[in-house]
């Protein structure tokens, strides 16, 4: 008789609380972004050679089954990244530097 197989989702947490796919350093959100922008699992594998085929299919399957939870995770990660980016911009303003660099650029 056929025994149903229980699969483990190949995700692991990094030091900053992000989820990485399989044994790679590719974040979950990169794979889901690629998938949501029309890439197939095979093209995702071509874009990220450090990923394993079964891991990509398992992560996409997990996403499709738990879409709300994964979307919430991605939104939280994006909000954290936006906050850090804002703090860096406030601490190290680049407007003046950008203007100086543009002024030095040769004009054709």
C-alpha cells in the first residue's frame, strides 16, 4: 500500500532572523519574488545555481499552501529593511555627496 510522504520544508533561519532556502544563502523572499514575477522553478534554478531543484519546488509548494503567512513574513522583512535604510540615510545623508559627484562628472 502507498504510504504518504511527509516533506520537510527546506528553510533555515540565519542570524538576523531571515529564512534561507536549503543549504544556500538565498533568502526565501528572493525565490518567491522570482516566482511571482513569472519565473519557473527551472529558471529560478538557473538564476541561483546554489539552489537544489527539490528545495525550489518544496519552497514554492510551501508558499502556495501558506501564501498569507509567507506574504506576511516578506512584508515584515521589507519593513525592517526600509527602517534600516531610513536610519542609514538619516545618519549618513548622501544628497550633498551626490551633488558633488555629479558636478565632477565630465559633460559631453
